[in-house]
C-alpha cells in the first residue's frame, strides 16, 4: 500500500467520524449530545485553569508578603540565653556562602506597647524587631531595604528619643500617629527594686512612621526600631543579637542554601529557611490547591461520561452502517480508529476552547480586577491571578487523556460487531 493510498484511508476514517457525529433529519439528537459533551469538556477545563490560577496567585501573593519582612535564611545560636554572640564574625561567614547576597543582625523580643492618654494608659503586645540600618550591609528583607533607602523613616527624631515604626493595624487600634510617643515594656531585661522585687525595663520611643505589609498578623503585631535601641532595651551588648537574617539570590533556593550555611557554621548554630519556618502554612495551601484541582477535575470526568454515552448511542444508531462498512472491507482496526477519532475530536476541541476561555477569563480577572474581596481579611482588594505553564499543561494533558480513555469502550464495542449481525440490526 502506497503512501497516497494510506492517506486516503485516513481521510476516509476522518470523514466517517465527522459524519457520525453530525445530525440528520431523523437523528438530530446526536448532534445535541455531541455539543453537550463538547461543552462539558470546555467548561471543565475553563474552570480548572481559572481556579488553579487564582489559588496560585493567592499563594504567591502571600509568599511575597511574608518575605517582605522575613529573611530567606535565619541563623540562631543554641544557648541558654537564646542570644547570638560575635555577630560580625557570623555575618562574614554567612556572606561567604554561595547564594547569599545579603546578611545583617537582628534583635527580636516580645514587648508591651504602652499608650498614655487623658483617660489613663493601656497596652498592646507586640513583636519588637531591632534591625541594622548600616548601609554597608545588604538588607536581608524588603522591610529593611525600605528603611535603609528612606522609604520608611527610622531616623532619630528631634526629640532625641529612640525611633519606632508601627504596623498600621496596631497604630490604628491604639490611635497612635507619627510624632506621638509610646513606652515599650520589656520583660527580658528585669531589674530589682529596693525590696528585691523584679521590675520590667521601660523606655520611651517616638513613632516616626507606620508600615503596611498586607498581612493582618504582621500589621497588628510588629514594631521596628534600630538595632542599638533594641539592644539597649533588652540589655544586650553591641556585639550580641538575637540572630542573623540573610537574603538569597532566589527564595526558591533558600532551603538548599540554609543547609550549606549550617554545614559551614556547625554547632552551636541553628539555621532555618523561610520555607521551613512557614512549612505548615504553605503545606495547607498546597493541599487546598490539590483538593480544588481534584474536585474541579470531576467536571472533566463527567464530560468524559458524556463522550462515552455519545459514542455508545452512535454505535447503537449506526450499527447497520458499521456492518456494511465491515462487509465492504473495512478492518476492525479501521472501525476502532473511526470512533477513537470521534472522541478525540470532542476532547481536543473542547480542551482547546476551554484553554482559551480559561486564559482569557484569567487575564480579564487580573487586568480589570472584576472580583473584589475584603482587603482587611485577605490582604488584597481583588483576586490575584498567576498562570503557570506547568499547571496549564497538566490540565490540558489530563483532559485529553481522560477524553481518549472515554473512547476506548464504545470504539471496541463498534469494532467487535459482526457484519452479518450488524446488517440485520434494526
């Protein structure tokens, strides 16, 4: 058999497949259920692409907000005092590791922010971060970069009081504005009074500005000051810090770089990446994304059952014609190919239309921000969308595979018909 003849046979199979999917005056319902099956695949793929893109966008947006004020890699020292000494030497060792682009010391302590007013005084708990504003050191977080560049003011005010940056949520709750003074109370630096009772250390700070990360827990619970003021408040020497924060060239390599830093420093240092610190949160998000993928993929599976029912009805309706084709010499494989082509047509066209619809709808949602959500709850005022090629390809591949598998049973049923029995069928 020559190449031209083989091509003609393939064209014949495709012609018959299209003919069987179409409708006639007596069999208009076949065309309807074909469009229903096609629409099912289209809707399923569209829904999958849009939902997965939205969930990926939310996950990436949350990651970016966390990394805005969280170092990619944190170095701590295992000791009874929970402090890291000789931080300059540790910073030099960390910066020598490939992949680290910036490192600086930080002080972290739990404090109470005390607000005095005409009606009395009240306090709110907060996490105090003392950060280095030495411009000779690369900033390990975007928050510190903004402080160094002057976007966030942490300069010493004219009053001479230590400066303090407050999260916008905490400042709103306490009705504190720029220029107001507050008292920070530390329970880590305890003193004894004349009676031997332990008393906390109190220092007055002036609020030099506020910041907003978009994360409620950070905006309601974090305050920043310079490294020296934090060290003085909790009673640390200048060469002592809570830990070292480091930035990597790419957040995705933080886990690998953290292992290299740990191997370089050895005991008693403990190294942790941002991915490890937030493992529970992002594992929950990944599980939620997987659950949504599986649930929505059921739409494609339902569409596959529509394909099966469509082809089964075609086989039942065209039994005599199939018998005539086989009596005229069409092989069992040829009949099988005809019905596989029918299912493949529905699957491929439906997947293509669904992919286009999903991509277009995702673009519209992101570009025009048509779906608004409460910013105070989610940190963003609209649904963020992020399309990953890998996600789209996985959806396309799964849809096509399910559609192909749906054709096998009715195609094998048609190819197994005996010509004589099929021709006698009424």
